């Protein structure tokens, strides 16, 4: 009996060391060697400060930048999730209508038929870093007016940063909002601090 307990304890200790210490260290080490940027959260820095991650969405409200998908969790990774409304929920309809009116206020002339769903609905995680190319393109006129740049140049930029379906069949075409906004500043310059007080920055510290 004691011999059996001893074997069980030894087996438990060996597995604990293998799976709780050696395996995590091995995987972490290989990840740091093979793709350190992704292994550390795909973080983007500016002037020595972290301004966001390409993997987690954040809020952009400045007219000079593309806006991302709404979040039911205020883009908080610790509270990730959707609102879990039923399709027939009145609260869901009211929230979507509120977002639609806010969107048309920012982008005059936008009709319901032209409105991409990913700009007025939240995702299951509330942390989507991407929007559809259509969602980016409908914001082009607003950004062109704010930055005084040709719409054609912004359309080309959106197309340049649009990622296709994986292997041509999986997923949907998408645009990383943080990546696109950083490209805006690289190609067209960063708005002056006196004009734009909501430059590219994380929503919460």
C-alpha cells in the first residue's frame, strides 16, 4: 500500500516538474527565439511608451483616425465578452440604433444600407483589433476632410493594409485598426498637438 502511494507521489512530482516547469520554459524559450515580437504580445511602442497591441482592440475617437469595432467590455481584456443579448432584445436594438446615429454624425451621408455591421455591433470578445475593409472605407471621407488629404490616397492605404483570407478560404478580409492608424501618421504626418488631443494611444493604461 505504501509502495503504491510512493509511486503515485513520484509520478505526480515528475509530471509537475515536466508540465509545470520544463515544458513552459521550453515553449517560452522557443517562442522568444522564433518570434519574440508576437511572444511578447505584439506590442507597439512610440517614444519609448507602449501605445497598443496589434492583438487587442482599443478606442479611437479622434476624427483624424480610423475607428475600430465597438466593445461591450470597454476594451478591457480582464472583462472580455459580449452583451449576450438575444436577437429579439430591445436593449440590443436600442444600442445598435444609438451607435448608428453616432456613426452618421461622424460620417455624414452614410445610409443604413452602407453601414457595415462591425461598426455598430460588438463582437463576442469585445477586443477585436480588426475591422472589415468596408468599415474602413466608409470612414475615408471624414479622415480626408480632417487631414486635408485626397480620398484616393486613403483608399489606397486601406487596400495596402487589408489582409486577405488565410489560404484564400478561411476568415474574412480585414484591416488592423492600430496598424492602419500608425500608417496614417507615417504617410501623412501626425496631427499637431494643438489640433488633435486624441492621438494614437491606448484607451486605458
